[in-house]
C-alpha cells in the first residue's frame, strides 16, 4: 500500500501536482486495500505532495478501512453531515502553502463532485489521474498474481459445475443458478459480471441474455463467467456442444481454437498488443468468418474485469512482464449459434502463463 502511494507521490512531484483526489472504488482499493461500494455516498482519497493523505468515507465503513490497514487520517461522516465541509476543515489544518495543480479521475468523477472538489482548491489547474493509475495497475505484483490465480481456478470450477448441470430440457437460467449457488458455497460473494449461459442459436449473440431457452441435442452451450476474489476478477468463456456436433459447428469451433492458440503463442514480453488481435483476426478472416468476429481479442484484467489495456488492433503498446489480460476470439453465426474461447493470461519473464485451465478441445457433452 505505502509503496503504491510513494510511487504516486513521486509522479506528483515530477508533474508538479499538489493534490490527487481519487473517488472510484477500484483506485481507492488499489491504494488503501479497502474494498467497498459506498453506493451514492462519497468515498474519496486525497493524496498531498506536502502532507499526509486523507481518506473520507461513510462512518459506517470507517472501522473496516482501519482493519484493512489504512493508518493515515480517516474521516467517517454521518448521513446528515456534508463530507465536503469536513474535508475542507481537515485540509485547512494541513496548512498547505499553495495548491496550483489538482489531478482527479476526469473519466469517472461525476460533474457535481468535480465542482465540489474545485471549491476546495479554487483557481487551480486540473489534470487527469487516470493515465498514471492505469499504468500502475497494469503491472501486477506477486500478491495480486496469486489472488488472480485463485480467482481463475474458481472460474474453472464454475464452468465445470455448469457442464455437470446440463441435461435435455434444462433451461439456461436453471444452469446459471446452479453455477452461482455452488460458487457461493465456496465462499464467492460476487461475480465479475452477469453470468452468461447460452444455448443453441442464442450463443450467436456475443453478449446474450440467459432466459428460459431449453437445452436440445445439437445445441452449442456457451458459458462466460468470472468471480471477484479478494478484490480481483477472473473471466473465462468455454463453448461445448450437447449430444452431437454438425460439420458446420466443428468448423466454427476449430477456427476459433486455432485463432486463440495462435494469439496465446504470441503472448510474451515485447509483443505489440495490437498484433494479438491481428494474428487471431487473420486466421478467422482467412477461414471465411471475418465478418462474424465483431469484437477485439480481449481486455485487461485485474481489479476491474474490463480494464487497461484495451487489446484492440490499434494498441501499439508492448506486452510487459506482470500484465494480465484475456484472449477471447469468437465467431457468431445467427443460424447455428456462436463459439468463443477465453482464457486469463499473465505475461511472465520469458512468455506467458494461462491462469484458466479448462481444456479447450471441442467437447461433446453426452
């Protein structure tokens, strides 16, 4: 925690930034080890170049923040109090000599809160804090990696539960409920996103919605799920076929698998991120399915299930040791359904480690 704050403070000195204010659950967690959703209430972290940090949050959360390890000043406010007034009083006590430049999350801080923040520091220059936090968070340390390994194993477990729950005429929602129930029994309180269980032609929608569709022989079965574990996320997609597979289904599946494996093989330090997308897209296009691969190859993974970097063909950044992201090519055919294969990937010193481990060869569930 302290090392991260020190790195941010060094950046502030280099950029002549006097105050950084962070409001997002994810960035606050990254710097405090305290993870909570304050809902509509303000939770904010002030980092000062000339003074100790200040953490302001709902009073009902204060003790948990202390237990998480935060040792600098905390203001816990009641619902009838104005947190901005309390923050102003605490900042005035710090007797800052001058504040000429303030950085905050310009992409996510609501307008009204940004105006309240600037009343505390009038006539100052403002800049973005996002880029620095993105680049700090993109390289995972060993403790983060260990959590993400465990989260990936829980995602694997969820897919296995889903496969075991398949039988003719079961509905997508019944299988989804079984997956989440069994994960909760393992201690998982939250999924990374809304779990997807899609049968047949519905698997042809990249972001389809599970419902009362019943499983029939010859259906594709697509699972896309992940868990939140100790503040970090996982994300896996596997596609199966129930009872028997047609030649068309096998062709789709084989093409996606070859694209995914080729992109994984290129996952190593120094590779241009956009090339991972190009490698997979070229294989899919050459097979005649280019217009049915509508999304990027993947996304960054960590505290957020979708975070920096974007794994699109336009990204010229290079892969670095400690980066974590997904590789998830897909082909979607509205007549028979779709195939997507997704793994969580960690860049290592000499290559990569695949954190998710469910086998990827086409499996026909009997």
